[in-house]
C-alpha cells in the first residue's frame, strides 16, 4: 500500500492495484488533476472534505470511478452533477474492500446539529489495512495496521487525539486534518501524538513526502 497525503484530510490510497481518493476538499490543492482513479470516498459534506467547485471536473476526468459517500452528502453531490451512492455496506473495488465505519460527525458545539459522517476501512489481501475516520473519533474499525488521525480540528481537543490513538494503537498512524495549523502548531500536535498516543504506534508524517510505501 502507498499513501499520498495531498493536503488536510485528503489521502490517495494505492492498494490492491487500485487508486482510491478520500475526502478531496477545499483545503487540498491540485486533486482535480488526478487521473486513473478507481473510486472516490466522501466521509461527510463539510467543504474541507468535499469541494463542490472542483469535484465535478475530477469526476469528468475519472468517469468510471464510483463515488461512495455518507447519506448526508447525496443531495450536495447530486446538485453539482456528481452521481454517488451511499456507503452503507462493504463495497468491492477490484481487489479492495471498502467498509463503512461510524454514523455521525463529532460534536462541534451544542448549538450546531451533528451531521452524518461515515469513515472507511480499506483492505486488500497481502496489504496493510487503512482506517480514515473523517471527522469522528468514535468509530470501531477493527484490527487495522494504519490509521489516519485528525491532528487539529474545532471539534477535537489534543487529549481526544491522544485517546483515539491509544484506543486503536495501530502499528502506524498518519496525521491528517492539519489545514488550520501553522508550522509551530503542527509540530506541537505531532509531538503530542508521538508522546501521548498509542504505545506501539509509529507516527509517519507524510506532508510533502509524495507517495510513501506501507506495504508489508
């Protein structure tokens, strides 16, 4: 498996001979130039996870790639001319299985209604499993080797981040959801994830690294 952190919450996952793009949002530059995608996954409707202005161009250039999304994003995607299907059960893309995890976005504030959020686990035979939670920390992905974890968010305290990593304790963790941080803040949160997260977890910062190999 190869992972490319394209920015903020957006990951390109290359596994099992397929290319799956997760959460191409407004904080992520250049994703519309990607080609040969096998599928696109949208965890929820917030614009930093789905860019309604650039997504149609991406899908026109990758017309054979299905779009899987949470139920709350269906109307948004239909309104911009993107065909999508709700991610309600395990889907198969070639040799890759995509399993939905969770139902609701983390609480931002009592005055802001919670919206649907469906994370995803990707698995392919002989490759590590990956969990992308979207904007929620309560999902139960099962045994996965690699977890993408939000580094900073309006709905997350640093102790929540550390608790999420401790609970799942994957072999590898990849920071995402970092678009609100400057270099100083990013270094601070990365240090906390490393010191306070899973006892057996190695943090792999993929920012600016291109495609990084996580194969067994």
